[in-house]
C-alpha cells in the first residue's frame, strides 16, 4: 500500500518530502504535528483481531525507529509484536526522507469504547506521535456498546474530617443517559452524604466523535478515622446496560495536633461582631461569631466563647451552607447573649480559631483583634444576673389586626372595579354634559369603593375566647391555652396570630416539633410580617435547628389586589374623562401594564401562601436510602427539622432536608398540613 501511495514522478516524491520537511521545521513554532492512525471503520466484536496502522514520511537519516507503545485500555490488548517497515531513501529538492509504515496487531477482549491516547516512534532525537483514536468494541452476539462506570475525585489522600466531593461517572457515552437503577453501599469509616446536582456533563472530542461523561450520582465523603477509606463497589443500570464500578481506596491521615480541637479543614475567614456596641451595666447585647469560606462545615467546631467579664448565654448556631468542590461553602454563625458584670472598660476577646489550610497545606490560626468597650454604669442594676427573656404571646387586639382580609380570593371584592367601569362607560358614550356626568360618577366611585371592599372583607367580631386563651397563655397554663387555640383555629385557619400564639404555647410546653410547625404555618399565612418570621428564627436558633429550609418571602396578595384595583380604576377614570390624546394614552397604557404586573404578583404570592409546611415530628427520626422498613438508617433527624416532602411510596415519604439531602422516612413521623389539629394533649 505504501509503495502505491507514494509512487509517481520524481517531482511528486520531492514535493511530498519537501512538505513534510517544512512541517518538521515549523512544528516547534506552531505546535507538534501528529500522525492520524488508520483503524477499522466499523466497530469490532469481542474476540476479533485487527490492525492499527501508521503511514508517514520521515525526513531523517539512517536511524532505525524505536516503537514506544502506550498502556492499552481495558477493552483491547496487544496481539503480537508491532512491525515497522522503512522504505528506501527518497531524494528531492528539499532534502532526504524515508517512508515509514507501522502495523500494530490488537485484539478486542471486552465490550466498550477504548481510547488510545498516542503511540510514539523515536528516531534519534526526533519523536513522532499519533493522534488519539477511538475503537468501539461490541459485545459478542450483538447489543449496545456499554459505557464505563468509575468513581472519580481529584484527591488521592485525605485528612480525617476533610470533606471532598466524589462522583460516580458514566463515561464514554455517545448520547446522554441517566440511571434507571443504582446500588451503592456506604464506606464503613466515613460520612457519605448524597448531594444531587453536584457536577455536570462533560464533552470530549476524539476525531469526529463526541463522547460524554455523565455524573450518575454525587456524594460528599468525610473520613472519620485515620488509615484507609474505600469507596465500595457500585452497580448501575442505564439504557438496558448494567455496569459495575470498581472500589477505590484513599489513604487517610490524622490532622495535626493543633487542629484536632476544631477538626476544621478548608479555607476560612473568621470574624466577630457585637450589637449594640454601646453597653450598659446589667443590660445585654448579642455577640455574633462567624466563619465563612469553603471546607468541612458539617464537621468543624467553632470554639466556645467564655468570659469572666460577662454573663454568657448561648443562643444557638446557624449554618448556611451548600455543597461545593471543596466540601461545603457558606458560613456558620454562633450567637451569644452577653451581659457585662461591671461598668468601666472591658476588652472583648473571642477565642482563636485554628484550621488546616486546604490551599497552603499548613496549620492556620486566626485571632481577631479585641474590642475595647466602655460600659456605662446603671445605678438600679440588680445582682447582675441576666433575666431570662420571656416569649410574650400576641394580645387579642394584635391577633385581630394581623388577620388578613383576603380580598383577593373573595368574589365580592372584584365589585370594587364597577365604579371605574361606570366612569369609563359614561365618559365615552354620554356626549352631553360629559364633565358633570363624569364628576358625579367619580364621586360615586370614591364613596362606593371603601364600602364594596368592606362588604367583601370578613366581619371583625370580638371573641372572648381569644382574650381568654391569651390570658391563660400568659399565666403559663400551656395545655389549656392550646385547647382554646385549637377551638379557635378550627374556625379561623387563616389567622397568623392564632398560629403564632399556638407555636409559642407549644414551645413553652416543650413540644418542639409542634412549636416549629405552628410558627412556620403562622409565617406562611402572611410571609411579609417581619415580627412572625423573627420569632420563628429565634425559636429555631434556641432549638439549634440551624440547617432549616428557608421559607419563601412575599407580600400578602391583598397588597397586589389593591394595586390592581387602583391602577385599573385610574386607567378607567383617565380614559372616561380625557380626550385620549398624546400623553393621556401613554399614561393609560402604563397604568394597564402596571395592572398586569399587579395581577401576576398577586397570583404568584397567592401560590406561595400554599407552600406546604412539613417538619419532623419526633427526635431521632431515621432517614433511609430506600423505602424499606428493614433498610439501615444512614441519617437521624431532630424534632422540628423542616423538610420538603415529595413522593409517597407505601408508608414512606421521600423528603429533602435543608442541606439538600434526600432520603425516605416513615410518613407518620412527619407533621404536615393535612390533619394537624392544635390541642393541649398531643396531636
């Protein structure tokens, strides 16, 4: 073949050799030119023998080439010794050259897609390399060419407590495919948390073929002891093909002695803040100690704040983190209520934070500069002991004021648009005495609008039971208060004030799960009320529920309903009383556009108010990877942990936690919207 390809006139041979010589000279400047191997045009079958061939012109002397074969990928293996044929010397206008032909015998031993990165030939000081090639091997007897399944991570060794992302990847796919079934066991000496959505599809070009790498599953791995941790064998089925990933092991080293108190690994920034900074003897302030960055936020410990100069009460820790390439990224905030014991100058210091720096691979230490505080004296200060803050329920008047009118969902409320429409009709069709008629209609609309809205609003009636419930609640008779709140909520399910007070009563009765649920229901009835949201955050912080699902924030739909009425009424009045020229048309169009926006915002906020509130009903609820009573628990949830419930399978529900971890729990272990009744002796 080689002789036939390069036969011809002496001018043609000289031209070919000259071009090759020119490429060889220019290669260092423009990048190395690689030879394209000749491979079978169609996929081979397991057991087939085939050849990989190279043909090129070599502009050199009489050196005998040395063939350097790479490590062949799993689906293929060598089937004999390569042969090298070197033709006689060719002479031309640009110098001398030789023709080289290499044949590499191979055999297909396993189904899959094999990528050979390169072969090399050494000619003295010159190296000839090949381009990457793809060889597809079909299973014996036919069928789809399988993909590869491997564990992937950027790390080969770890420290105890270090959190790294690992993914189970489906490699060398022609088309994107996703798993139909996946079986993965947990490592025995490590935390192993599923984090769906980490990583993305990658593309790789081999000649004219594009191969895809698709993450089938992603996890965060955190070794808990030194030695060795092994990602176990995993099995996956996708597109009718079942593949197995081989185990992968890592060396695990202990953190340096200085870091074992915090067990922190990553890249962090450590700060603190006091609010307010102007202190009075015997009065409290809030100390915020924060760490933010990227690392093992699920494992590290902030140093505890202690001081002889202050009375210190912990108000809990809040984590705001999400999975990342370095483990987790986000922040941890510890809050303390501190009260100075004396007046005068006090230096506020927070303990240093020590961690193992992931970038510099060394121990890092941060001690923020102290704050000098001037504490004012207070003559009527007591013993210096901080009084425990009481959670005071809303009064009956406050509960009544908080109850929304819910105009947006009452048909009578939309009659408030009639005066504006009347103005528009009279102004357009009544030609005589147009201004007088329009003014009369406008006056009628102004008078009628509040009345129509008032008719559509729910009647406001005083209920002695509300005052009685608040009274017994204030007296800390929580069981009786809950019984009264329960009776009221049967009639007024949309009262955020009643749900708020019920949540505080549950909290006072140490029924934490019901407290969190009721307070969250209160917030979702009117997410724009800052006081309700603040109390919820305070209770969850006290219960150390620092990884909660964030509740959405919107203003009540009634606000957007009123904007809709005002903008449409203004557009109708302007259209009925004006001559519809120039600027008035522009204003009418803008008002109509604002009405459309108000309608969209009203519908959206009404949908948000239907957000399902679900919390874990008891301490230590077990989360399972599969909905099977005999499956082992891989995570335990605290009472009051807010979760998002989705699919139900028999007696199990698929949930997602505030850390975006998914798993199955028994349906009866959750408190949800359906069927929850407030009462004093259990739910």
